[in-house]
């Protein structure tokens, strides 16, 4: 049986990391990241948008094209809202637990490196030549690295530059796996 991580486990590790960070600036950056991530997990559009500036952002998605088939870049908060709204309109969380996470902090923001997980329908995945049932739920794990420019004073994430790595696992699961993941 596949081991599906939980949101509670991830939240516990992030909160522990925040507590153990030496510099207040680094703690703020990881708090902003955490708040943005958990809002994605909950498909909470208002909470997601509360972590972003009012007008301008910097978003880039590059790499394996797991969910976005090609390179994507945009610079307005309105475009970010449209991307998130499209994901939130589904009946599944747009994000899931993370594993093997590591962060690095700088004066401009932070980076994340680790393993992302999510449960999605086959039709949401752009990985060929795998024959996936479009309506089947799949647990997916993949490596990624992302940079997150952060405005410390306003406690806002100014964007995301996400580089998707190799797919580690794509496993068919039942609906109960979503409930487990969210626990």
C-alpha cells in the first residue's frame, strides 16, 4: 500500500522549522509561505489572495509540465487569481503535503526544495506516454524547487518561480485517500 503523507504532518514540520529559525526575517518568510501553501490546500481563494500583492506578481512555471503542459509566465495578480480560481473550482485540493522539504533564505525572499504531492484526476496530468484514465484519482509525487520573492514588511509573497523535476510516483487511489491526505 502506498504511503500518502498528511497535511497535519507537513504543518507540524513547517511550524517546527519556523520556531527553530534564528532570524525574525526568515521566520516571517516561512510563515508567509506556510499561509500561502495551506490556503492552496484548502482551496481558500481569499486566503491565497491575501498572501499576494494587489496588482503585480512574478510567476513562472517551468520544468516537466506535470500540470501545466508548457512554460507559463505572468505578472499580474489578476492572472494569478485566474490560475488559482481554475484550480479551486474543482472538487480536489490544488496542493497537498510536502516531503523532504528544505528552505534557504536571502534578503529578496526564499527558496523551497523538496517533494510535492497531490491527488488529482488523470485528465489534469500532462505526462506522456502514460495512459491515464481521465476520471481516475491519482496520487502524484514529484521533486521541485521554487523561489519566492517576499515583501517582509507587508508579509506578502510577490510571486513563485517553480521548476518541476522528475515524477517520482503516479498511483491510482480511491476517494478515501483525499480524506487521509487532508488529515
